[in-house]
């Protein structure tokens, strides 16, 4: 082949290579991920309040039985609970089971006696259980080791302290420091690694299919002392709570009780003795109302691995991040006879 022919071929190959390079270099660059990983420290969500933090929420829940007799009000430390369960203890008198996990108060009280359904809930939530006294059924469960616990019956005057401004049995208190001492004494684990079934909305997300309901009342029996009212503040996006027209506040700080969600669950109740103590079915599920963002929706509740969760066709319903108040009301008169709400 002649030299000039080889030269022309070499030039053509160079031109073709340049065209290929330019064409390839003009291709669309690789796109960034739609949701790139957030820079900075990792964010963690508290399992029972949905609040976010930069450290894992791995402390074991503490579940304390708190007195709600009128002589026990105002209570101490209730405001800092992630969740508060309100249930009948005997007759029309309700009692609280307060769950602390994303934060812990300096002290809680007045602490009151256990019921078997409180023990069952503490076991379901893998909580360290704190009470002062017990019913016969609760005593049987606790002595059988249903849940790790301390009881004021055995630590009165040591871990538990009596206030002088109230009369027994409305004056038993315990500090968080002494709860930790009690956990150590009974060799209970202070860590929590279970998975919570609760689903919390992200910021700005919410349930849009709700009827307006900015004021709601939950009634237990005929006594006004156990008629509760929640009022929604649109600016704060929180519900304040009152009983018999008196705001629920902390005895030490004076701060009002404010929650992001109010849940009402209907459950089968049965009176089992002359004291009016109850047997409450917390496993079968039933009707529910979910109040959040100044609205209400009908739902069900389910027992998911021992935890009580609002559901729709068995799937958890989203909660707003923050504190949640859970009312358990009897099937008779049921939700329709126990709850009133208005726009």
C-alpha cells in the first residue's frame, strides 16, 4: 500500500476517535440519588414518642402505677411520660400507668398499687414495673416473675419515700435515682432492644381523613372527678387535659399536661370482687377513636406483641410525634356512651 494511502487512513481513524470521544462526553451525567443520605450525625427516633435525637433511645422503659384519686392530685412527673394509660382500678376510680423511655423525671408519684392488667402491659412493653401494693391477681403474677419490678411494700422508707403534705395511701413517691438503684438490686437489665410497633408521622405529615374535633371529653362513671376534658391548641398543636374542670399540672413545676395524641380504646370489663376491682381484656382488640391535629377518626385497636396500638385493618395508624394519652373504657357504655367531642 502506498504511504499516502496509509497516511489518509491514519487521519480518518483519528477523526473517528475524536468524534466518538466528544459524543460520549456529552452524555447526561449520572443523576444524584433522589433522597441522598443526610450529612451530619445520624438521627434516631424514640420508640414510644417518635421524637428524634442524635443518640439511640435504648434505655429500658420504666412503667409506674400513678395514683389518680382526687387526694393524689396534682401528680409528680406525669408530664414527662411518653405514654399514659388511664384505666379503671375499682368502681369509677381510674389509675394511670405511665411509660417513660425517651426521658425520665426526677421523681414520680404518688405511686399506687398494681392490678393484673398493669402487670400484663408492663410485660408486653418489656418495662421495668414500679408500684406500691398489689391486688390479689397482680400479686400472683408478680410473685411468679411475670415482669421485673420493685414494690413499695418492701422498700417503704428506703427506695420509696412518704411525703408529709398528704395522707397514705396518696403520698408514696420514688425518685428516678432510686428506680435505678432498684433495678440494680433486683439485677434487672437497663437496656431496651425490642422493636416498637408504633408508627409516627414525619414532620408535616398527618392523617388528612379526619372529622374536626378540637374538644373532647372522656367520662368514667357518674363521678365528675373522673370526667376528663382535652382541648386542642392549634398554635401549639397539642391537647391540654383537665379533670372536673381543673387543669392537669405537675405538682412541682406547675406545667400543664399536654399531649399530641389522645386514643380511646373500648375493652371488655368485668367486676370481680366487692371492692369493685376489674378484669380487663387487653388482648382481643376492639373499637377505637384517634384524636390528633384537632380531628378524630374511627379505628380499631390491636394487641401487637403485648402492646396496644391503634390500627386500620390490622395495620398501625400513624401518631403525631410527642406524648400520647390512652384511655381504656368499658364496652358498657362503650365509646358511644363514654366519649363526647365537638368542633
